[in-house]
C-alpha cells in the first residue's frame, strides 16, 4: 500500500459541482510573471475565469518554483504583496453557503497573518482566514468571527485548511490537515464585502507561500471533503 500517492497524482479528483474558483501554483501556465518572477495574474482554472490580479509591481507576490515540498507556490512577503479577487465584493458568495480549502505554509509572522482578507468594516462584511496568533486561527465574518486553538508549528511548515459555512443553520467548521479544530455558528451569512484579496486583511499583510486554493458556493458532503483533503494532503506531502 502506498503511503504517499503523490507520484501517481496525475489529475485532480475534486468535485466540480459548485466550484467557483480554483488556483494551483503547480499549474505553471496559469501564472503570469515578469522577468523577476513577480506575479501579475494567477488564472482561475474554472469556467468562471475569476482570476487574481495585481498591477502594481511593489505589491506583486513572488512565484517560487520550489517552495512547498519541491512544488511551486506564490510567496507573499508580509509587508506589501497581495492579489486582488476579480470581484472584490465576492458577490458570488453573498448570502451563500460555502466551502474553502487552501494549502499554505505556516506564517512567519506572530499576529494578524491572514491568507484571505478584505477591507469591509461592517458586521459580516469581511471574509478573513488566517492566524490571529501563533496558536490561534481565525475565520473572520466581520465582527461575527470564530477562533480555533491549534498546535504551534514552525514557520514555513505546509498546512491544509478547510472551512464550511451553511446558510441553512449558520453553522461553521474549521478544519486543519483533515481534522476539525473549530466549531461555531454565526448570526447570519456574509454580505456586502469589499476589497477582498489574497495576502492582505485590513492594514496587515500575511507572510506565507500559497500552493492551492478552492472555493465552492455550497457545503460539500462529508465524503467530498474527505476526498479533497486526501488528495491535497498527498499532493503537497503534508503530514
């Protein structure tokens, strides 16, 4: 029995139903860089074409060909770099259930290190995902948040995070490396967001390498979640 299926990982087995955006750094043809490997566009692999972009050189993250266990990633420097969602209001998630997965290295910063974040100031007007502190993970719903205490890991260690929100009962779940680490409920769904990006939340910037991101506009079944987690953990050699 293979302990790691990475060597035979030839195609994605992720469900396509409700998949709204998907980027993967190992799909090198989807990444547009300049001569310094600074990223101006990370192309969405779904039919929705919700590409992530950055026009300003000073704010462009770096493409690194050997970043997460020998696979490529997009590197955010923690001070200036971020990528804009094509729709910074995330109108396609307003009032919707959702499931999000991403693979990223543990942040090198100690506080307020977010992989996803926006600029909205109102309640449930900001979606944020990332580290609040070295042992505390936070899912931001704009003043209607949920925290999870997680093991302190060395900076640079890759992790798989998963999140679900149901607009049926407002339940929320935070998953880390295939296990549930946080449970809670909101008082409503996300709505009216603004300035959503990868790598920046309000005035803070995250320092991490991002390998892959999938966003669905529904709550996936338990089987679908386990299937995606299995494949991502194997592909990115996360233990």
